[in-house]
C-alpha cells in the first residue's frame, strides 16, 4: 500500500523522474558505476600507461561488442526463457553482411561488381538481416521446448560458419574477407580522451580505436535504454509470462508462437548489429571468429552476470571478457615473470617433459578458466547481479532442497 | 443460428474428446444462457476439466461443435479463444508465480492492448498513456477481488485463497463475456466460500456469464441457475438446482455417495 502511494507522488517530467530514482537500488548503482567507468576508462588507461594504452582502449571496444551480444542473448534466454546455443550464427550473419556490402569482395564474385554501402546504413541492414534469419530459424523450431530447441539452435550455430567457410566463391572461404571499408562521419568531436586538443574534425574516419570505443559506449547507452523500455512493456511482460507458464500465458490471449518468435528475432538483431560493428572495427571477417565457443562464451556471460537483469548481464560480459581475453592471455607471461622475480627462474627453463612455467601455464589455460567459472558459480549461483525474480527462484529451490534433506534424514 | 436472440452465449453440440482408447467426453451437448451461472458437476475424472480445455482451445474436441456467440470455436487456439471473450482459471492454480500480483493482472490485459514494438522500444506518449490506463485498470481489478494491498507482492508469496482470487482478477482483465472457473472454491474455508459466492454475484453484476466446475454442492446449489452433471464423460442430467437434486441418476452417480 505504502509502496503504491510513494510511487505516485513525484510528478512527471525530468525532475519527477530524477526524484523517483532509487539510489539504494543495486541496479541503479551498477548503471552509475558502469557508465562512470566507461567515461573515465580511456583517459585513465592512457594516463596509467603513459600514452601507450590505445590497445587497451581497443580491447575495451571489443569487450563492448560482447556486452552488446550478451544483452541480446539475454532477451532470448533471460526474458523469454528460450535456450539458444547458436547465437554466434547471427553475429556471423551481421559481420558478413557488412563484409560483403562494404568491401571489394563482390567484385571477385559472379556479381563482378563491388558494393560499398555506408556503415551506418549497414548497421540497420545487418539488424534486419539477422532478425530475418532469427525468424526463419525460429518459425519451424519454436514449437519445440527446452532441450530440443537448444539442440536445433546448436545445429544452426554450427551450420552458419560452415556455410561461410564453404561458400568460398562469395565469402572467400577460410581466408575470410579482408580490407573492409572504414566507417566515416561528416563531423566528429575529438578531445583529450584521444590525446588531442578539443576540436571538431571534418570527414572523420574511424581508424583510431578510441573513436570506436566512444561510438560503442554511445550505442550501448542507447541500447540499454531501449531494452529497459522493452522489458517494462506489454511485450516484456508477455515474455516473462511465457517463461513462467506457457499455457496460462496463452489463456491470457498471448500468441505464444509469435511472441517467442519476436524474442528470437530481436535477440538475433542485436547480434547482427554487434557483428556489423565488429567487422567494421576489425576490418576483417573470417569464419573462425564465430565458432561454437563464441556462443557458449556469450551464454556464460548472461548466466554468470545474472540472467534477466540488464546491468548484471553487462557486468557478467565484462568480467568474462576480462578473464578470457586479458587475464588468461597474459597469464603465461605473468607466471614466468613472477617466477623470475621470486628468484625461481629455473622454473622457466625447459627440462625434459617440463616446457617451462610460461608454456605450462599456456597448456593449462582452459583448466584455469574452468576453475574460475566453477568457483564463481559455486560462490554466486544466482550470478553477479541477479534479477529479483532469479534470486527468489534460487532461494526457493534451496529451501526445498533443505526440506528434502530434513525429510530424508 | 439465432443464438444471439435466444440469449445463448455458449452452445456445445455433441462434443466428444478421445485420448487414445479413453473417451473422456462422450457426446455432450448443453447451452449456457447469457447472464447466468451455469455449473458443471460430477465425480472426479468425469471429464469436466477436459471439456473446459476443449472450450478454451488447449486441445480440439475429437468431434462436435462449440459455438461461442454463434461462432464455431472448436479447434481455435487458446489465445484466439481468449481474444474472442472467454477467460478461464485453472483447477491447479497457474499464476505467473514470479511476477507481482499487479503484473499478473497487467498480463491479463495483453490482448486488449495496442502497443506495438516501436511504441514500447521508444516509450512513445501513446504507449505511456496505455501503460497508465492498464495499471489503473489492474489496480481496480485487484480492489475488486480484495487484493489491492498485495499489488506488489509476488504471486507465489500470496496466501492460497488470495492466489485463487488473483487468478480470477487476471481472467477478468482479459475483458471476457464468459468466465470459466475450474473449481474456484477448492480448499476454501466456509468463510472463503461465502466470499467467493459474493464475488461471483458481483461478476454477474458486471454482465459476465459464469460457467463453473465445482465440487461443493451447497455452493453450486446456492449460486447456479442451471446445472449439468457429467459422469464417465457422459452428461447424465441437466436442469435447475432443484431438478438436479431430485434426479435419480445423479443421486446414484454422485450424490449417492456423499449425501
């Protein structure tokens, strides 16, 4: 009762909305921390590395791609409760859409004519192409439930990169498509964050990783706002209802098939969007970038972050990305360095079966990754920042388990 | 058909439902009059819920026709049936447990809302207005069933009786003209049963026809205008509460054991 009246008090408009922000809410806090971090990151990194941190900013932009992917998969898995194990397929479709339509590739195909469509337009095209494939995959398969859907999506995730690899006439096969167009803008603001004085640049070309980073942050802000809107809408509630009880949802007049299809298509469109950005930044796409491991990694990000909770998923994505692409890649160097520093340099020598500490770490890298994941899930099964619902479900499950223990004892 | 002029809202004609070798519903016909309370009674396993499931499109009847306001809905999908104006509750409560009471009732209004994907994505003024209206209507319905204080509680945290009432509120949110209640008083205390009877009265007062399955004889006899009795999938009697009470076959099949 009191909750209702409290919510009704603040007025509309910006002021009312600011007053309504609950600063004790963990999600609000997470958004503030994430956004603040995103703003200061480039400056901080350049300062800390004495101006040599550009590669770190570039890595952060790549991490943003994964945040985007995790947000999209969260719509499918977290909101609608559909297990999708082939999500990287849509990522590939987005990336190849950009690669084919923004490079000289089509000149050497039977089409004999290169196509160069601007990046900004292709972002939208990739969204629609991926959504279309999402709908195409979903239409015949969404009648399946749970495990069966997972298997079909798994198959789809395997097929798509294989098609791109084997359709060499069009896609360049294993070599992929190199030398993609650089996105351009008629005007761009540069400043201290890119190591230059504040100025407006005309005919700006996206070559500097910092520019990609800024673009990524801007896109993420927009997308987070949009998904938040979606979650608290008619459609968001319908997804949740289907996740909870499909029969009851249908009895409420929800067309479960089209609603699930929409979740699939919207999730896919995020992936297509991310793929387009990824292709443009890397200026190269190859079938190797979209393997099953990518699908699983994204799923991990969603689950570890806190299924269904937007800031949680973002934090999960960042955490996994940092572990996967920074900690683990540098771990061999760190361990051998540490051995040297501690006067245990002999550990780095190759001797018989022992390849040296660095190489040995390299061999064990996936074991370390697995251990980190297992420990995280044991310590925080609900994810880093779970949704309220998920928290409740797990609390419920554990009470039931302990009750069962009592009864069997 | 002439159903509209006759005041018939639902007509089942020779409906049968077969599961493999089991004939769960066997050639059942009856009509439900608009503005009345129609009750379906019978021993466990008589096929009552199966009949409800056929009407609401969970599965199609094997044979026969189901006419809602003169329109044949046999074989229609559940969401289509709901959109036409038939709402239901479930024998074993099927709320969206991890959604708030308010959200449960808001989901109920899904089919009566118009927000499209773009409206929701960009929170257009039209969408905001609709959300406000939907929330107000949901609160009104929660008040109607006496749950306004629990609007922000998760459905699963509500007491049993509250869950049953929330399910009714959620069904009413679909703006039905015919409401199907599957054992709404199961597990109720006598006091709760009295409250339920009052609730059914006020639902009728809103111009909604009520079609219910119920085991409690006193409750059924108290609120129903007309009763049909099912036994082993067959309709063995139909009439006013008084006629059904006196019917030999009913006494034999059903009341004989309990009365």
